[in-house]
C-alpha cells in the first residue's frame, strides 16, 4: 500500500476507531494539525501517524478498515 500524503478526518477516525467528529474536535482544539483544502479538512500523514503511535500502526489500521 502506498501511503497517502493526506487523510480525511473520516479516514483517520475509522483507523483510530473514533467518531469523525472527535477528529474534527482535535483539529479545532489544535491537538491535531490539519490543513483546510476548500471547505474540507485534510490531515498530513505524519500527524496521523504520530497520533496513531507509528506509521506501521497507522498503515495496519487503515488496511483493516478497508479490508
């Protein structure tokens, strides 16, 4: 699996098994740095991996969510 540059809040929420609004709250509070593209939030891969604990854990969680 090639890693994406950015994740949508819904993708990260699925990987972390939390509600998407939880991820949006982390963005609003500053706990999770993200960029707004148009009206959509996007989370840099590195920040998502930091929150998940490691890149390997994030990749595994994303695979499980899609598989």
